[in-house]
C-alpha cells in the first residue's frame, strides 16, 4: 500500500526548545560537527488504493488544517513513498 509522508517543522523564526536541548547534549558529548538542531514531526498516511491527484490534494489539505498548527508550524513536505 502506498504511503503519503507529511513533514511538519516549527516556523524558522520561533525557538525550538527540544532542538536546543539536543544541541546542548551534542556539545556535552563532544559532537561538534552540527551547529544547530531543529525537531519536527513526521506523519505517515497509508492509502487504500491508488494515490490520485485528488487523494494527494486531500492529504495536503489535512496537513495544513489538522496535522499542523499554522501559527507555529510549517508543512515542509508532502510526498508519496511506496
């Protein structure tokens, strides 16, 4: 069955306390290759049947209206994986 993956991230202009905590842990562990960390959400929507343009459009609508909070998050990706 095909899957539609939706990725949601905090808006770039907002602080990401979880990412900051992970970044601090990296520093304490001596991991210095990464300058910052941002943490988001990934949703996997299993599709019964074929992924048509209509189904993909509905997934994008659901991502914008239900899976993300448009005040603090951006939907950064909606893609089909098989």
